[in-house]
């Protein structure tokens, strides 16, 4: 841009597209960057495995995410750190800025409010929205699991799956695998306080966790992880950063050719070398500097780039 075309790109020439969009708002997708732009939004309440470090401290992560959108999706992504507040306050803030973007990528918002925020925004926004820690992670984990089962000669229909961690990521993995046809009886889900089931009254106020309790352990068996692993084909860990969160002896106790996804960031629940030495046939982590990366970065740029039908 120089002084010769300033009058076209700004005033007085810019009045014409403004009037055009005013008459037909959909023209914004032709005349502005809206068609190709994504807002990457977090309140910093649960950043990676670092916890509640606040919105300003979340900015490096959001900038990295925006870079991935740009590099691998050719999208204009803007990192936006918002103040922590109630579900209503967060939804109101995001609704108020939606007009300048073509899509919203939510990032690193704590449980349980991340569920309510996403559900509200899906209903109330005029543009697409997803929570990458939920849908993005679930998409890549389920894809990786299907590949791992094929490599090891196992079938999804008769494989038992242990979900280690019951946060936003693994609850979304559970729902997507169930949608893919996995029977809830094939799952056992653990968090830091033990196995999920109807005996877990501490989870009754979170609808998605209560659903998982009711479906995967309806009799409320307070079974140990060591006992469950004896009949487990795949362990999907999206929990507390390691090291040594997953014990090698747990992997040794699993069924033949076990599949182990240790996807906590920034440090996997078990170091991949130790998992392999313990007998894991397939090991994946969420890190790009280890083999077999299973990280939502493989999904979200292409998902947002895909044309609508």
C-alpha cells in the first residue's frame, strides 16, 4: 500500500464495501478477511499440564497455536486471552467479538466450565466453534487408535480400553469412541481418585462424568487399575504430566501387544523408551520431538480449512 491507493483501501473508497456488507452481511465473506480468520481464545485456567496460570501466561501457547493455523492451514489466526469469569461472562465476551472472525477455537479452559461454554457457544454463535482440547484431541486419538489396532491385528469391537484421566480430552475421546461403535462395557476410566463408577458421588454434578460413571461402571465396582489392566488392550492417558505417572509394571500386566498413548504435555506420563521396554507394541505421545505424535496439531488446521458443503 502507498499513497496512490490509500484512497481506495481506506476513505473514501472503503465506504463502498462497507455499504455492500451493510445491505448483505454474507458479503463480509467475500470482501473481508472473515472467511479465512480464526480467533484462538483461552482464559488460561488450564494451560497444558501447567494448570491455572492465567490469561497472560497463556499467550505464548495461543501464539504458537496461531502460528500452526497459519503455517499448516494458511489461516489468519489471532491469539486472544480473556479474563477468567463465569460461563455467562465468557460466553458474552466471545459472542461480542464473533463478528470479526470466521471461526472460534477455544483452548485450555478448565473443567467443568469448558463443557458449558462450548455447548452454549455452539447454540448461540453465528459461526463455527470448537474446543480443541475436546474435539481436536479426540479426533487425533481415535484416528491413532484405529491405526494402532490395525497394526497390532486387533479389532475395535473386542478391544478393552482404559482411559487414564477424565478431563476434557478423555471425556471427548470416550464420546467419540462410543459414537464409533465401542460399547461402554469395553471401557474403564480412571482419574486421580480411582475408577469412575456410580459409587463416585463426587462426580455427580458434572453431567458428562456422571454419564461415564453410569455407562462404564453401573454397579460401582471400586476396582484397582492393576486389576483392570490385566484385560486391557489399549491405555489412553491424557492426565498429569510425568515422568513416572504410568508405571512400567502396569504395561507388563496388559494383554498381548499393548497400545499405550501417553499424551500429557509437556512431559508424557511415561517416557516412550520405558514403555517400549515394558512391552508396549505401539507407543504415542503428544510431543512433536518423539516418534508417533498424537497431538491435536495434526487436526485443527485442516479441520478449520476444510470448505463448507
